[in-house]
């Protein structure tokens, strides 16, 4: 299965015949609930690292960043 960035449409590179990604990306998934116009709908998006940087760079408040002690 191919993965694509929902922002720019770029294909996320994966190892041939596998779902192992060769580049990192963000997955955001939301199940909408009461008091929402989307009540009962679940949405999922994939954002490549480049689009994530552009998007979050436009935020009024910066993201919190914590250094990971152990990378897997």
C-alpha cells in the first residue's frame, strides 16, 4: 500500500513490497464527538516532514519539544 502526504500529495518512500517507511511522517487521527459538526466521523491524515515543518511554523505558539533519550 502506498502512502501519500495529505498536504502536498507527495508519495512517502517505502521499502519495496513492504510498508516500512524510508522517511518519517506524522499521522493524525481524530474521532469527532459530541458538540462537533462532524459527530460520529473519524478522520486520518498523513503529513510529510516538510509539510509538517511548514504547517507548524505558522502556529501562533511554538510546539513543545523534548529531546528523546533513546531512539529506536
